[in-house]
C-alpha cells in the first residue's frame, strides 16, 4: 500500500471562482485540494484546467461520495473512476469522510451520520480496507460535523476514529471547524476530542467557517461560506501545538467565495499560528 509522505505546507481548496488566478499567476500556496467528483470524467474544461494547475502545484483529491459507512458496501464503478483520476493527476494523497451517502439505489449527496457502534465500525473498516486495496494507497478520512446522536452510540467519535485508524492503517484529516461545531451542538469538550485522537495519524487539517447558532434549533451549521472565526482559530492553535509535527493545513471555502487575497490572508494567519505553536523561526 502506498505510503503517505508528511507535508507541512499550507494550501487552499481550488474553486472555479479562482481558476484564472491559478492559471495566470503564481499563487503562493504549497498545494491545492479539489473535490474529486468534479473531475471524475473523461475530458472537458474542468479536467484540463486541473491538469494545467497540477503542473504548478501538488494536488490533493478530496472526495464526498465514497460512502465508507454504507452497509451495502462500496460502489466498484465509483472506485475505478476515482482510481483513473488518481492515475492521471498523481495526487499528494486522497481523502474522504467518515459518513455514508448512499443506499444500493440512491445517492443522497449528503454526508450522513453513522451510529458510533462496534457494528458500524466493522462496516467502515471493511469498506476502507477494500478501498485502500483497490486504490493501492492509504487514505485519509475526515471527522464530520454533527447535528444529532444515536441512542445506540457505544463510544465517543474520537474513539471511533482512533480505532478505525488502528484497524485499517488509514490516516486522519482533522477538520478543526467540524470539531468545534459538533462540540457546540452536543455539549462535549473540544479539548477532550483532540486529546482522544491519535494525532500522529493526522496528515491534514481543514479550517472553515460556519453559521452561528440558529436560535430556533440552537444548532451551529457547518456552511463553509464565511471566514474562520476566532474560536476555531484558537482551537487550531491548540491542535497544532499538540501535533508531533506541523501538518498540512488548508482553508476550505465552498460558497460565497471572496477574492483570493482574502483567503491568502487567512492562510497566512494559519502559517503564523503553526509557526508559533512549534516555535519555528519566521
């Protein structure tokens, strides 16, 4: 199985709004991350643009439809198309989410939550093993944002992720905003979450914005449509200080994308906080 090389760089999610910036200029990022499903095609302009940008920057493939929590197993056609994209782009690594998205007949296109049970863990690990074998590489899986829990839950989410990584050899994509959102929604400690993870298995961090608590439902919604808030920056600094090494960090914005300099300003702050956490000279 292909090993993952640690990267201490800082990058952005590549969105169509910023295609011209990346094609025409020298954007100061160490990598870009793209949503895999947007490029799992045989041709077309988006794929051509990605190949041009790949000539300038390393690329991470981040999927939303692997559905490792599906009791129906993985979609072989999906995995083959994903492998074709990976062979073409040669990404730094590939990632997806701890969730399920489909049944045997329907794809919800939503990152749906799993019960945190031993039964669900066995399904997830079996699916991850199959995906990693077919793709020939270790994968990263992201902790989800959460708005409900199941009465059947047998363990904390961080324990589920820890055991998943131990059993499959996969790595973790730590979304700090998702930790914050879930902690607020379910009244657990974000510090306990970080302390419970095998941080030596974290290879990438996501930073994003969210919609503050809805007064009627008292929920924080993970929207990725605004700047990273102060509380998430503080949690990121704490997480980075706990890491054995500085790991790859990315600003993720999926809607209401601002001009590129605004995102680069956030990325600069991430660099500074990581530098301070590990006492790295400027």
